[in-house]
C-alpha cells in the first residue's frame, strides 16, 4: 500500500520504493529503504509528516505515493 493511504500513528515497514532513479536515490538518502520502519503522522500544508530513523520529515504527496509499505 502506498504511504499516502496508510493510517496515522501506525508503524509500517517499507517494502519497496517506486519511481524514477532520481526520486529513489533522493528518498534513499533520507533513509527510505526497504526494511526500514516508517510512521505517518498527518498532512500539514500539503506535506505528509512521517518519522523515519528518529527524524520527522515532510514529504510531498508525489513522494508519499511511491513509497510502498507492508500492511499487517
């Protein structure tokens, strides 16, 4: 399921990153890699606020759509 469709407050494991090479490399540099845990908090000013590796990051919807997470 894409990150932009998950429930807030729940931790998910990243399954894969879709998109173009440039987008994938950018997200990887922020720590968005398969196997990593990510938690979605809310949408603020059109940015998806997530926590990964202990840091809160705001992602544009286009990036949130290409991060695929496992749902248990």
